[in-house]
């Protein structure tokens, strides 16, 4: 998995930008989709026959456990991802996944009281994969389209992983085997494909001279460099991070408890419902956000991303109001909230910070900013889960989801507009190259 002399495929991608775009997008999409096979299948089960732990439902407790591990991983990733060079990325991805699968083995075999611990251990390594995968794509003239393709993976792959998990759960019940083994067997399904996709991703060449000219050079960052970058744009970054924290908490809640929400809407025992609701979202977001690639001016693209985020946040609230008013069906509403959420969420993960670095010509890497935002985002996700389970336990999943929709729209729109005003007034007078 270490870097060798360029092979025929790498040389071909170096000479043909369109081939690079197709291969890199496919490899990144597939790698991150495969990672979801180790992270999300367990959420497809209801665990209704499992005992409560510390007053929380078993499912809520293990979801919180995994998210806590994932949150810790994001804070660690601020350093690890921003400092890692290309020659170590591939082996790091494979090692991380093997550790996560080992934790799922523990989850299946451990006694009931220890199962949450293994789900926590499962989350710790997985949080760093996103930054490692995106580092192959950033700083290129085609980064938008490749980044959107990568982001589409966590829209589509989450639903598909739950479908796989639901299918394996059914087989285990038939064989009278505990569904606690479902996450481990789901991971086995994904293991070999993931290794093949990582190999393909590792063939992607470094950014060309033209890429560097258009999007600014990308380099690993030490602690001093990370602090200097943050303080240079602190007001705008704080507003964006606050917005992203609320957005991540909402997106994660929707993702982890989609089965509970769909059950409340009358769609229980339909394994393919996850893929049906998320596939249109994937295609819609791909088509919409991919067009930002055609905006050549980095400042304009950076500001447009703010408006895209604002529009997505607004749509989340409006679609919920339409559902409550009886104007749209439950499935249309679920799909619209998915489209709105990812319309706002995706720019933070591959578009917004990519164009920020290019606009201000700050030699750095997007992984630092993504993980800075993600670490607080998942901390917010844990806080919301605890708030729901400890402070609003009697409130149904559906009712809580609806109220959360409105809070997201109001608070998120305020934060996004504030950040937009700051960056519109912020001059390009920073250059650390």
C-alpha cells in the first residue's frame, strides 16, 4: 500500500484529467461506501428485546457509544489527518477498518454489559477515514465533482448498509442466532471490496502544476500552522462551526434513527425502504452541487456555497411544515428532508473549505478545517442524543425529529448568514506560502 513508481494507470490519469476525475471519484465513492459497512448496519435493528442500560434503550445506548468513539476520532483526526502524507494513507485506511471489524467481533461475542464498550471502540478508528480519502481529491480543478461524488457515498451507502444489515438480521433470526452478530457479518461482506477500492484510490496521482495554480498548494500542517490558520479567520469559522454542529447533530439523528422514524410513519418491516428514500436524495444532491464546479472564480464559488447551505437549511423547515399541513406524503417529506440536509451538509465536507483555501491562497489542507468542524459536530450529535433520551424520553422519535427540523432551520440560517457577511467583508490579505 506504500507509494511506488507510477504504474500505467497512474501515468494515464496524470495525462488525462477526465480519466482522473472518473477513476478517483469511483474509487473514493466506493472506498467510503464500503466503510459504511462497518459503521451503520447495526442501526437497522430495533433491539427491542435487549435490556435498557442506565435508563436508556439498548439501541440508544450503543448509538451514543459509537458516536462518542466517532467524536473522539474527529478530535484526534485534527492532528492525524492534517499531518499525514500520501505514502501512509492507504495502509492507514485498511488498518482502521480492520480495527473497527475486530471491535464488531467483540460486540457479537461479549456479554450484554460490555457490548456498548465494543461499539465505542468501533467508532474510534472510523472517524478518520473521511479525511484520509478526501486528501486524495483536494486541491484540484475537478475537486468539486470528485468531492460531491465522495459525499454521495454517505447518502447512498448509509441506506444500502442498513438494507444489508436488515437482510442479515432476518437470516440470523431464522437461524436462531443473536442479532448482536449482525454488525460483524455485515462487515465481512464489505471487507474484500474495501481493500480493492483502497488499492485503486492509492493509484491517484498528486495534483498537477495547473491544479496548484488554480486551487493553491496543499501541504500537511503542524500545530502552530493550524492555530495560525484558525485565528486568521476565527469569527467566520466559529459561525460556520456552530451551524455545522447543529446540522451534523440533525443529520446524524436522522441517519441513526431513520428506522424508528419510518416505523412511526407506518413503514416497518420494509428493508428496501432505506435505499428507496436515500437513492433519490443521492441523485438530486449530485446533480445540484456538481454544477458548482463550473464556477471558476474561487471567491464567487466560496460565497455561493454559503447560499447553498442557507437554502438547504430553509428547505428542511419548509418541507416539514408542508408535511404537517398535509401538502406532501410522509415518504416525500423524508426524501425532502434528506435532500435539504445533505444540500447543506455536503458543502462543509468537500466544497466550502476547498474554495476557502483556494480563494485566500493559504497553503494548508482542507482536512484540518473539515475535522475541526466535524469534531464539534459529533460532540453536538452526542449532546442531542442524550438530551432526547434523558430529558425528552417520553417524546416520540417522530415528534422530536419534527421539532429538531425547525430548530435547525432557525439557528442554522442565522449562523450561515452571519458567516457570509463576515467573509464578504474579509479581504484577501493572508498568504503563508
